[in-house]
C-alpha cells in the first residue's frame, strides 16, 4: 500500500514495487462513485491481503476462482493479524469478500483482464431476484440467508468504560494533550479519525463546540463538548510550540512536530492499558460517550443519533440493549429482596361451624364421609 503523486489517493504495489494498474482503475471508479480516500485505503488493505494470498499460492488474479476464494476465507479464519491468537474477525472477512467482489465486478464490466469470473459467489436468493421483493411493508425486515463464504456475525454489545474505570484510565495519562484528547472523545462521541483531523480553526471555545468532518460523507458537524475538555485543551496549547503554518490541532510531543496520527493516539492508549492491565480501545471511548448520553433521561435517542452521526436510528438503538453486568446485578438484587421479604402468615382455618362434612367435601374436594 502506498500513496503516489498522480494516482487516485492510494495504490496497490505488486512484488516489484510497481502499482497494479487494474486496482488503480478500480479506485478511480470508486472515487467517481463518491467514495472517500479513507474508504480507498480500506479497500486497498482488503485487496492487499487477497494479492498476497494469490502470490503465495502462485495463482494470477485473472485466474482466481471460487476455489481460491474458499481457501482465502479458510486462511483468514485460521491466520489472523500479528498479535492476535485467532484468525481475522468475521466482519473483516465479510468486508474483504465484499471488496474482492466489487473489484471483479468492476473489471468484468470494463472487459479488461480477459475473460473473468467473479470468485466471490452471490447468495442464492439474489440470482436474478431482489432480496425480499415481496416483503410485507407492515412487518419488520428480517435477515435473509447468508451468501456462501460469508461469516455469521455475532451479536455485539458496545463496550464502554464505567466512571470508576474511566477515572483510573484518565489518571494514568502522561500529558495534558492526552488528557484533552480523552476528554473530547468521551464528551463529543466523535470517531477517532474525526477528532484527530480537527484543525485549529474548527475550535469554538465561546460556544463550547468543536468541528469535525464526518466519516464517509465528509460533512462538517459542530459537536458540543464538556467544559473540562476545553480546560485541558487550553493547558495543552500553552505547552505546545506550534510550527508556522501548522493547522492540525493535535500535534506530536517529540520533534519533528507534526500532526498526531491514529497509530500514535492508539499507542498512547496502549501505554495506559499496559499500566492498568486493561485493553480499552479508542472506539470504546466513543461507546462510553454514547452510553452516557443514552443513560441521561433528558436526552432523546434522536439527540444521541445526531451527536454520533448515525445515518439510521436503528444503529443508535444498540445502546439500549441491557448490559450483562447490569442484568446480573438486578437479578441478584431480586433474589436478595425475595429472601429478605417477610413470610406471609398462613391462611386462617375455615370456620366449619354450621356446615356438614359432605358439603365441605363438595366445595373443597376430598373424600366424602
């Protein structure tokens, strides 16, 4: 993966270090369709895995078939990225298959590369028919059958930091810059890359807002932040010597001073995790901000949707799901309440005066005299 002047954002290099022309043309098509440069990088990483796999088994990309796609999925399931014991996550595998399918569909439509077949198969219900074409509009949409090789996605509950654990994480940070970053992450709910891309002209201290460019659409959105975040930002700016003409808000602490990258911000959080023995991620901070807002009865779900930048409110609804530790706590409290509840006195015996034994046997059952 590399960026070359004159190329469409990101290019894929072959074993000789030369850009793969067919992939560059595919990226140009994606740009023309409105894809962002960050999306091109994501597509490029998926195609890079595919290219390396084909090179290992000595199969040209033009000759790849469904068999190679199957073996590629098996390889990703067994051999994961560095530092991970298991294979790639199901979402990563499905994304790779989607990108490969898009690439071959683009090459087939242009007629380049000779006679091609798409190695990633379609789902059976999509062959010539639209999925759920006859769906009842009064009923919710249900998931259709998975296409071959697609992985089953586990139900994920967003992981957030409780206040006590967040305070411990905040206390381990080494600089005011890192504290300001953490404070903005948990008060704005911005994605990691969105906050790191903020420039100095996108900070409005008077209105207590910060402007971020949303992932995907690229639109500018001014997000409210906490007063503490701006206090830490002020302390960070007092200690920073900003180079002339540098517009990035978040800068490195070591020379040469330049814009803080995602990898550097992630490493900052990893150092804090190492001292605490935890494994929090930058995205967990976004989940923390979302969960705090959802738990506030004064904020509606549509308010949280706007802050998070979700296109559909159904995406925001994942924060309404009960969390395991909270459910366990409530169930244990339920059992304690039942154990401490006073036992009701037994019912008083029925006064049988004036009733014959035969009548009582008819009313309450039992053997007749």
